[in-house]
């Protein structure tokens, strides 16, 4: 189970679904390397990450996609975008070149998002101006964010080698060492299909079409999340 701590914001506790995956880090790395060799045009690279937009995923991610679709009844009409964030780079003093990794992709067309870490991690999760939640990620567990909310969340990870697990009822704060060099973060976004988009527009009537996707809808989603 995931653990979150609410700080005057919206708590994700009990609103996340999880699915345990069975993969090895070397297996993931090898499948990415083979994918880049066989089909280099299938992915797009930017700073310390790679994205696949039209399928042709590395074998490991393709298997994750199949398992998650089956477990959560996600249809083939919902296209999947996969992004892999690589471990941080370190300077000559063995310090991370960047102190944090921010995943801040505001995508209103994401109906379902999964976040997967290859190591135990803690990240700050925020939406809008709300206070962040501390979210614990267990290795190789897919965390499914609430419908239509995942693409609006921002995730902040520390690149330091220490891991601080916040206190919770009956347990003190714990400080551990994490092998951040083995941390690959996998984001799987399932997009709203044209049919679902039309259904959402119909539900929002009598709102004007030009109002669709504005902050008013985000606020409604936030109210739903608080219930």
C-alpha cells in the first residue's frame, strides 16, 4: 500500500490503486537498449528521459502495458504514452548535478496515469496551489492515480542518496540510504479516446464548448477527489 501525509491539501490516501509487477532492472535496461538499436525513430529523447508516443515500446514496457490494460480494463482505444526518466547524473564530487527531478506535465487528455519506480522512493505530489502530499513508492509497483487527475499532478523527487520516510501512526521517521543510480521512473499515460471525449463534453452541458478543459473543470475534479 502507498502512504501519504496530508498537509492542508488533498490527500491521495485510499484513492490510489496498485498493481505489483515482476521485472528486473537489468531486464528493463536491456529492453530499452534493444529498442533504441532496432527502432531508433520510435522514441523521442530530451534531458535525461525518453518518450514513446505511438507504441513500439521496449519489450518490458510493452509487457507492463498489457498487464495494466488487463488488470484495470483499459481498452485499446485508449492510446498509451510512455516516458522513462533516467537516474540523475553526478559531478566529480559524487553529488547530483540537479538536486531534484520534477515531473510536471499538465495533460488534460490523460484519463489514467501509472507511476512506477524501480527503487523505493518518496515524492512530493501537488496539484495546483495545494500543499504537497508525501507519496511512498515501492519498487516495481504501478500506482494508478484517480481518473482524469493523474495528468494534472506534479511529482518532485529528491536526487539525494538519502531517503526519509515520514512518521505515521505507531512509527517514527526513518532515514535510509537509497541507490538513486538504479532509479528509473516510468510514467504510463492512457489518453482519452474521441468517444470518451465526446461523452465528457455531453456531461458538461450546458457548459459552452469553449469552456471545456478550463480551470472550472479542474475544480470539479478536485471536489470529486475530496469526497
